[in-house]
C-alpha cells in the first residue's frame, strides 16, 4: 500500500535542518531528522540542508552515514540538496578543503563560496525551468556549478549564464535556499517525486 503522507528525511548533522523540516511538514510530509544510518530505511526521500559541506561530510563519515547515503542516492530515492547540500551531491568539487569528499550522484562540478564570503550574500529573481513565475533566490556563501556533465541538466542560471540549479533523475540541487524565503515549489517538486517513486 502506498502511504498518502510521504515520509522524508532531512540529514540532521549540521546546517539549516529546521527550515527544511518546517517547509516539508507544511507541505504535508512526515519528517524524520536523520542522524543514524538505520533511519534511512524508513524514509522515501532525503534532503541535504545548507550549512557547511566540509563539516557535514566529516560528520557523515564519522557516523557511518556516507556509504548508506551513497546507496540511497544510487538506489533512485529522490534527494534534494540546497547550497552545502548541492556540494554534497556533486560528483566533483573544484576547491574542496583537504580530504573533503562528497556523496556524489550529480554529474556536475561545483566551486564552493563562489560569490565570496558571508558579506557577499545576495538575493535575486531567477527563472526556473518548469516554473510559471520567477523564484526569489537567496545566496549565502553559495557555490556555483562550473561544469554540467551530460547526465545532469541546468534548470536555473543567473543573468550571466552561471548555473545555480540542476536536476538529474531523482536528484535536485540548488545553490540557493528556498527553505528560508517561503518558496515551496522546489520542495513540492521533490515531494511529487517521492510520491511517485
Ligand atoms: N559555503 C558553504 C559550503 O561550502 C555552503 C554555504 C551554505 O550552505 N549556505 O558548504
């Protein structure tokens, strides 16, 4: 039997976990804050929050979550990553700190902190493939996608052509943070995939 209320996890090692949980709950999902590998078996979708990708990576490996999350991604479970979460989904990180790894899955190369430091954070309106109206996007020490491989597809770019949102099969990544601006369409898209997966 298919549950009507999708059960999704938010990786809860570091970052803006609560913001994602709030949006997902408001959209009718049952949300688990994932801190241990066993919890992954009980969710049908996973969100990787914004935060600090190198810290989330380190904690994920320390808690034995890296391989289980890689298996979730490879198994076709819908996964949505924002900012640090996008970096964690990227197959290649241009400027990773020493020893930093990603979960991978998205055929892209990202560059961390591509727009400068916290003070260089900015907001802008963006057209997104499949959306009727632009999204108001908030960039906080955001990465940019410097290369999109053949398996992935850019779904939003800045005015200068820089790619800031990508989709590939079950995976979705945005360099910005819809979870902090009241934009729900990316989470809706994610939950639609969870429901039909
Ligand atoms: N700069 C952070 C990183 O490298 C990402 C920032 C964010 O998630 N807002 O992980």
